[in-house]
């Protein structure tokens, strides 16, 4: 009897040990799966590194200062890049441009003109790569070489090409049309829900031709309850999404535009109005005629149309772009406005 009891206890112990071993092995396998998942997630995160936020607060005077240095150095021994100058200054001051003009830019340009290399100067600036990438996303493609086609002064029937260097992006308001604006980025808005104003409102007259700031692809065209008739244009490098809203009732867009259209910097894309704040299309519920203009930065496609959107303050950019305004002419047959000067 004692033999059978001992045998029973022995078998029970074996079963319990087997169960325990199985549990340990199962837990180990489960832990390994978790580790593999974490490592995979970490690798995925590593592969998906991109900028999550940009606060662009460079004053107009500093933008103009850097731009002037860039343009004046064209075809000189030391070619200066305005974005690199701004990024270097921002890395030194933490992105805080307190003065209207940057003495850091002047000092940096002096060092570069004396033969120092930018790579040596920025080597110990921890945040230079960040500011360079962020400011390139904001200002990339704004400055460079371009060709203007115009009539020959000697023969009005002959078209000549003239090579230039400088701003190759345009003010959103056509030349010859007045507008006013102030820094209203971040102001409160209450229609639909309480939110921040993520652009710059340019007050003008209904029908004022609206200009494509930069060349790109039309990604949005139509009605939005907040923006009314609006256009969204993506730059060719994919980093900038331009948003033009509250366009004119009945005739908001250039008739040649459609989703997927290619536009060139300086093209007329639509007309200033006061549509929006309505679920019904083609309604003027905005009290003051104006263009809402905004710029979204897109470092990763997950940032488009999501809670991770990055909209920057374009007030000082709009001020800078007044240096280059597109001249337009009206077609008497179509009543449509078109650019007067072609650039390439």
C-alpha cells in the first residue's frame, strides 16, 4: 500500500514538474516574442525618424539680411547659402532671433569670406543639423537661378530669354493689387470648434488674383466648410503644402485647374473672396474678404491630415515675398487672369 502511495506521489510530482517546465518554456517563448516585437518596433522607429515639430520665428529683417547675402554672393568666390546662414545662427541662439538684424550672420559671413569652412564652424553646434533640415523644409527652393522670357527692346515680335538669380517664388497676391495683414498666427477661432488660426489672413478686394507661390501639384480643390472654396498645392519636393482658402463665390478657381494639375510659381490659381464657415457650398459666411494663406510642413506622410500636422507662421515669409509679385493680365474673351511674364 505504501509502495503505491509513493508511486502516486512520484507520478504527481512528475506531472507537476512537466506542467511547470511547460509554463516556464511558454513564458520564455512569450518573453522572446515580446523582445522580438520591441526590437522590431525599435528598428521601425529608427527607420522612421523625422522632425515632429518646427517653430519658425525668424524675423523679416533677418530673412532679408540672409537673402541679401545669398544673392550678392552669386558667382562670387565664396557663395553663401541663406538657409545655411540662418540655420547656423539659429543653432547658436537656440532659434531665438531677439534682434531685428542678426550680428551673428554678419560675423559668420565675415569668417566664411576669410576662408573658414562652414563644416568646421558648425561642427560643435549640436542643433545645426536640426535647424538646417527644418529651415530647408520651410525655405527650400525659394532662391536660385531662373530664366525670364520677355519681349526684345529692339523688336517687340521677338522673345528673348534673360538669366537671373534670386527669389523664384512669389507673393500670393498679384502685382498691382493692395492688401493688408498682421501677425495673426495662433489667434483663436470658434466656428465649428475652438481652435488656433494656422495661417495668415491677407485682407483685400473680392476678385483679386491669387498667385501660386511655388511650383507644385494641386492636391486639394473644392469646398471645405471651414475654408470655403480652397486650393491645396504640394511642392515638388513634397515638403511644403500651401493652403489658399475663402476664394471667390461662383468663380473661385482658374478654370484650367483640376486635381493633379501642375502649376508654376507665379501662375494665377484663383480669386480672393469670402466663402466658408458653411456646410453648404458656395456660401459667403465670412464677414471680411480675405485670403487665408497657410503652409504645412510634411516630413512624413503620416503628418498629412492628422493630429500631427505642422503649420508654421508665414507672416514674415509673406512680407519677404512682396519683393517678388507676379504681374497679371486679363483675357478679354475668357475673363480669366493669367501671368504676364513667363519664367523657367
